[in-house]
């Protein structure tokens, strides 16, 4: 499955999906670039408009092998200027198991939408349905623009999945008073 991509995208949505008075963040597209067919089968992931203010995600897939405690993500964030990506930030060797057990309410919220587990992740079928997260704690100073978030997920040194998400952060016009 695009299991880890789905998990990564869910993590991304936790940090990104919301609409506030000052700005709106939209995940425009999620794509799985590649996945390891020895570990993942039948990947599926879609981002959709859940309601007026929130996006949602449906994801499923099959994990073919048990994964250990050395799951890690390498994340690159690019700003898109004049149609061209420009690297603005990286986070390498983000230990996924540590993040999943960190106790952050935003992470705990993930587990309400499907049967995703904390580490170690055992082989099996995983999925999430109508996963919607509305966070209001993202500061309004978040940069505006188009961004590409490139995530490579590993089990120790084995590349499991490579995904990209296209995100738009834009100002929301003030509501007109009646």
C-alpha cells in the first residue's frame, strides 16, 4: 500500500489542513512517486474537500512485511517560484516511531480515522476514512505561496515509499460586514 505515504500525508494534513481568518492552506495534489513492491501493495490515497473549511483524506493499502523501530522520513520543502521549485528547508532522519509515540494530540488524532498503529507496524491491511484534522495552532505568519513537500520514508536503509504533496497557502479576504 501507499501505507507510509498515507501516514506521511496524514501527518502533513495534521500540520497543514485548515482554514483560518488570516489564511487558507490547501493540499492541491498528493502523488506517490514510487514504492517498494516487496513491502507495499495496492496503495491508494486521495485528498478531497470534506466540508467548507476542511480537507479530508482516504487512504488504504497492504503492508507486506513487518516494519521495525527504525522507520524514518527525509523531508524536503520547496517553495515554487515562477513554476520552479527552490529548496527552502530539509528535515533528515525524522524518526517516525518517536513521532508516533510523542503524545502530541495532533498525532493521537490520526489514530481515530483508521487502523494505523504505532511501531512496530505489523504486516496487514491498513486504511483511513474521512480523516479530517482542523488545527488552529498554526501561526498566521506562515509563509504564503506554493510549496512542494517531498517525503522519502525508510525502514532502516530500505526506501519504502517516496511521495510528493503540492500545497498552497494563501490569504483569505476579510469577511464583509453586513
